[in-house]
C-alpha cells in the first residue's frame, strides 16, 4: 500500500514566527521563594505545619511559631530532616510582648502566614462569654497585632513582603453552630481588605486563603460524627473533604512573585461549597 502524501499547508509560516525564541515569549513569574524568610504561626501541626512545609519546599527559610516548645521544635526538626531550612520558636501570639521580642531577634520577614486560630462550636443561644472571647482573642486580636508587628518591621527595613491570613469559607457564608468562629473569619476577611489598602504603598501585599473543612486534628472530632461528615461532604460540590495538601500550592502562589498583582483578595479553596 502506498503511503499517503502529506497535504500541503494552504499558507506559509511567516519567517519571523519560525525565528521566535524563548526570549520573545511572555515569561511565567517565578514561584521560587529562595532567599526569603517566612514566618508561619500555629505551625506545630495541621494546616500550619503543611504550609510551613510548602514554603520551605519552595526555598524559603521558614520559622515556625506555636506555644508548645517541644511540639514546635519537633515540627521544625521534621522539615530539617527532609533537607529544608526551618527554625522553631515557642511563641504565644496572644502575648504581644512575646511576639515583639521574638521579631526583634532577627531581620524582618518577607512572608507571614497568620494561621494560629481556634474554634469552639456552640449554638448561638448557648455561646458562653468565655468561649466567645477565646475565639475572638486568638482569631482576631492576636492575628491583628501579630500582623501589625510584622508589617512594622517590613516597613522599617524596606521589605516588599506578603502577608497571608488563613481565613475560612465561614468568612464568606454562615456556619450554623459556629457563630463566634464565623464572626471571627468575617473579621479576617475585612482585615485582609483594609490592611491591603494601607500597606500597598509600602509594596506589602495582603491576601487570605478560605478553606472548606480540612481533615486535621482540629476538625477531627466534628467530622467523626457520621451525620455531620455526610452533611459536609454533601455541601462540597467536588464530593470530598479537603486535605492540607490542597492548601499548599495556594500559599506558595500568594507568597511568590506569581501573585505580584494580588492584594486584598481571598483565594477560596472550598471544593465549590460557596458557589451555590
């Protein structure tokens, strides 16, 4: 059987097209964080540890903060064992003096991931004052003043940095039985916008990540209830719970030059929960 002859093109490629080189093409901004110092609060486990690992894998020198000295050192040691650059500091972010003292111990950070937070689920009519105060003090007050202290150092040293708040889909919609947490995350979303506006003249970007339910130690007790787990999975359009790995790329993106024009924005990683 005779081979088919190639059909001639009805046109000729312009000479300049044939001579195009990589230098003539748009270049994807770098996702590398080599040479940058990153701070992650609440980094001893769960989402915080995963995001610290992501930034370290992208080349950043990462400092992990949490209250427990033993647990945070163990977390940093896991990263160092994997060949990453990681330091540990036992810092309670609700203690402003401790936060400022820890920041004074080194140069300004290029990246802050404000992740430390908590949730105490209670029906609105049964929410106690102590539970409300605990949630708001850590999720809003401590986050506010930690970001303020980090931003002041960035400004003083001329660092054009990136601040990333770990928010929640509860910052965009209501979450029944979680009134204090929902209020705190709506506050997080508002802070993201106003701080982004105020820090933009200094070249400091501020964005948030809004996850759906991520399987961690914190969400474990609630998700252990089959009825609640079924409800959650039914609301997530992609049909599965989130894993910490689902947030790692988002954090690297927002910390890197690839997000150079993003500030005051919320990156929603919710499997379609808030889509409708």
